[in-house]
């Protein structure tokens, strides 16, 4: 099931797991059970992030070659503002 879960839902569940573990109110068995779930969800999230990164790399091209560019949210997503400097 975890592989089909959306990234945002997996992250929200991971936050719930962390909060539950930090409270320290669960039994050892229950703690281990949700810890294992958290590990699986974190692996799913990492795979989804890797996939997204590869897709972005394909979309970002410069002179016919794929180049890695840092994502700068302050730039408003438009990296072609060089002429406005």
C-alpha cells in the first residue's frame, strides 16, 4: 500500500508517527510497529523525491544538455530574469 500513497499523505503520517514516538506513551511493541511503518514511508518518500528530481533534470535543459540548477523559490520560479538586473 505504501508505494501507492501520495507524498504529502506519507509525510503527514510520518509526522504523526514522530509525534507518537516522542510522547513515549506507546508500548515497546507498538513503538516498533509504527517505527517500521515510518521507515517504509520514509523510503517511499525518498523514492518519490528521487523520481521528481530526475523529472526536473530532464525538463531543465541548457544548450541541448541537461544541467542541474538549484531551485530558488525567492526567484519566483522564473530564472529568465537576467535582463532585468
